[in-house]
């Protein structure tokens, strides 16, 4: 099994109760041919989650085809997603399959969905509703059995409410939404992820995994990691290379003083409140009455803070 699959095994062995519930959702969703939306901050592991979802599904014999929706130029959606027939335009000497054909029987992963151009939305919606598409220059529609999975840094619900996302496309996609928590809300997993990355990068650099102290692990776990798993991975790579043959020290991570700056009180308080309210929502199952009982807040105050910190509720 390759390195990425090893990381997926790490995901499945999470120590975080919050992320364990995410894994349970993934196991329930994996066998079914339904669209899934994965939301979360940049670097929280959305791509790895989708890879795991694909591997656990019956579609794992087919391809997982990723595409960055922010990189689809205006006017080229049909060409990229539907392909073209021979002679469709000047230079089209051969027919070419699009992404829906490549993902047939597998999974089509629409990454950075929040960057999708508005004019492309109705074209995607039609395929989702009919499971068919027309290649550029073609006269005969093609069928697709690709499962569509979407990842977004922004809440699709907020995108719908603000008019960025078509309401009909939202309801077609967002029946099942998974929200990945940032590392600061699953600190139990920071050290195991660091140890995994360190092993992988040591192998890449053809060296034995370096030693490290308990003090270093405590500092790694306490660090903010604003870039989440992606930042932890990149900084561990830096440390694995620059520690040489000696033990890893904090300065090997190449973290600048700006990245280590102590948070202002208001920022820290807001972060605590966000985590507190989100935890109250999870424990109450989204029930407002139970949430007010758990927190001791008035119904009005609790509802306002829920809207502030979890706008989808």
C-alpha cells in the first residue's frame, strides 16, 4: 500500500472523539452512490478524506479523478468535463474523453468547489440530474455513473444564502455534508500525525527517523498550526531534512516568530467560544432547548451564538 494509503490508515485510527464521529459518517456514506460534500478549513485533509471514502467504497476498482474547480477557465467546462468528438473544432483530429468518462464507475472529486464559476453551475446540475452529458461537437448523449464528491473551504449553505451557489445545485449536492474539524479541535491527533509524517519523510530522505524529546512533542501539540495538516506536514518535512543526523529541535521546523506570535486576548477568547458552542451543538444534537440547558445561556443568547459560530444550524 502506498504512502497516501498509510496516511488514510492513520486517519482511521484517530484518537479524537470528534474525528471518530467523522470516520463513522464516512463508513456509512462510502458504500452508497450518493453525492457527498466535504467542508473544512484549508489544510484539514479534505482530499485525504475523499481518498479514504473512495477506497472504502465499491468504486475503489475505478478511478478517483480529482479536479480543481478554480482552475477551470471560462468557456472550457464542456471540453474538460464532457470531452469532444473528432472534428469538433479545428485541431480536434482525435476524439477525447472528458472527466466524467474518466471517472465512470469511480469517483469524480470536485476540489475547491467554492471557486467554481457561476456559469458552470447549471451545466454540472444537468449532469447530476440526468446522469448524461453531450460531448462537444457530438450528437449522441453519453451516460455516466461517476459518483460526485465535492470539497469546499467555504460553507455551501452560506454560499447558497448569499447567492453564490444556485439553490437547486445546493440541494442536489448537499444532502450529506461532512465538516472536518481543524487541528486545534483535535489536538489528540497532532503528535501521531507528526510521527507519521516524520517516518514518511525520513524514508524519502533515506535516513533513520531522528529522535526527539517529550518537550518537543508538547510544543508541537500546543502550536496553533493555522494551516492544519498541510502545514504540519510541510514543517515536519523541513525538520526531517534540516536536523541532519541529530535529534529534532523546534528550530528545525523553520517556524518564524510571526507564526509563533502570542494571540491577542480577544482572538483567544473568540476561539474558545467557537469551540465551546460547537461542542454544545454536538452534545445537544442540535437541539436548542438542550443546548441552553447545557450552557446555562438564555435561549436568545444561545441562538445568536449558534448563528455566529455555526451558521448552518
